């Protein structure tokens, strides 16, 4: 198992560019299954989760042409439907949560899909009810083999329907959209997720000939078409990586510029860091984070205690709460971090407490952080990365700590961040990978 050895206390400075968005990539890659024509996708991040998803597509017969770094064409004109039922494929699905996104395109185009109960981060319960309730509304039938952990979904022909989703699930909405674009008639999805990832998926599908309206809202209307064609698509910069770099630059930066972030797509993220007192300078699509001698957490207008909570888009993405929590440990003041969506995502704070952070874990969803005001550095320690986002938060903490830290299980970080040690070392960090 690989580990990072981090020599803390070194300031970072310079320029860095975010990779393509992981969550968008997982969705648009699967959209290539909806046509037998070539779909070219650019700015694909070179990370474990995305590479595994590409491997799954190749396994089922999708032809992948690599034009250059992050630039590939996918053509699903000879999909091996029998392979979808074999144990080897189902075993691979069980290790990748993104595999669930194969279901919508497969039942839309071929009328049949089989996937294992998917894996992914251990951050709490992540149910699939929204996906299957949506498929059922469109006319699909499914069985679950509890012994094998396998879903078997079939539909002779999907038909458009009205549905009110029980939650604004990002992957659930994406899956239902991809199923509905080839359904007969009109589909209306209310309480749809509307993250930039979903907007990008809809734009790609419309470029392929789909008829989707209401993009960027929580009410989508999809008029089914007979077939889709090829298209070219460029993935957005990863807003979670942008937020991670802002947090790192605030804690131990001497002036860091984050290039080409597509600022208008970041939503409330920059203002959330400003609530922690962090100064940002925006120039077009670039963000400059100057050296922060101190940063002070704001209070609400009535003087009450600052609370930062996640919410469905355009609220704050839950994927950044781990980074915001670490950044708050060196702020002046206190803040309540409220993780509403996942009940296990805050359990990594015990490692920060061991490093000297002043954090009270109130319950699985809430933590109070009392900032050090940069008067006390965190101590180095030995840690294990429990998931992608906690992993990058621990890496930031270790970079700002006194002494040499070790983070085990960094395969979790590799799932979401491309060559992270090389890119941060170029800014002045001291991170070594140990196999």
C-alpha cells in the first residue's frame, strides 16, 4: 500500500492549473454508450476512478482512441452485451461507484443492464433508490440478487414520465437523464440535481441530438429522440480541486495563482472561503491567493456563530467541507461545520485533533473548530486516508505541520487527484511517495 511522506512547514508559491472535473468525466464517459458514433472528450483527468471507468468501457467493447493527454474518442458500435453478465465484469463494477452510471445508457439503448452494488468512498450510506425509482417510472423492471450483490435491469422500451425525485441525487439525476433521452415521449424530472457536472452532461447530450430543456434548474424536460449521434465535448476544471488549492494557499502559501478555473462555474465556493476571512483576487478565470498572515472567520449579520453547511447545488458542495474544516483550524475565531449529507465524513477529525487542532466533534454530522490564528502549528503525525476528500485535507494539514508526517492508503487520494505530489512539489512542497 502506497504512502506519502510529507516534510511540513514549507511555504508554497507559484502557479497551478486544476485538472478536469472527476465527477463530470464519470458521467460524460458513460454518455458515449448512447450512440454508435464517435464521441470525443477532452480534458479527461488522469486519475484512478476515471481510468477504471475507461477500462470498464473498453472491457464491454467500446473502442477508445487516445489523441493526447486527456483527449480521447469513444465509439460504442460493438458493445459486447454478453460480457455484461460475466463475473469478471461484475467484480470490477463492485470496486467503482461510477459503474452505476452505466445503467441509464445501457437500458436506454440496449434494454438491459447488469451491475454489482458499487463501491467508492466509505463516507456513510449512499443509497441507489433514486436511480431505480426513476428507471421504474420510465418502465424498467429490476431484480436484486442479494447473495451476489447484483442488479439486473430490463426494459423492452422506455416511456417518458413525470417524476418528482425523492432527493436531488447527482448520479441519480444523471442516470435518469441518460435513460430518458432515448425514451418514447416526454420526461419531466422535478427536484433534479443541477450541479455544473449535470449541466455539462446535458450540453453534451444536446450536442449529440437530445432535446433537454431547463438546464441549470431543478426542473428538467426531456423529449425523447430515436437516436443520438457523435459530438465533441470539453470537461470543466475540477471545482473541488480549485477549492483544495485555495485552502492550501491560505494555510501555507506565499502567493499562489490558480489558472483557468472557469470562475463563473464555482458558485458559492469562493465566497465560502471569504467567510473564513481568506482574501482572493480574481482576474478573469484566474484566482490569486496572496499570503495570508492571518484570516478571521466572519460572524453572521446578527453577530451569531458562523455555520458552514453543505447543500444541493447551488449550495455548497459537500466535497469541500473536509478542506474548509482544515483551513478553519488556523483561522482566528470559531466555526460550526455541518455535514448534512453523509454521516461518516467527519470522522477523520480525530487525526487532526492528534495533530493539535482544537475541534469538538459534536456528532457524526457536526464539528466545532476553534482556530489557532496561526499562533500554533499543527504537529506532524501518522494518518490513513479514509476517502478522497479527507485524504487531500489531511495532506494539506501535513504540509502545514511541524515535522514529518506519513499518510497511508493514498490510493484514495489518487482516485481523485492527478499526480498531486508532483504538482504540489513544483510549488515548493516536500512530498515523497513510498510504495
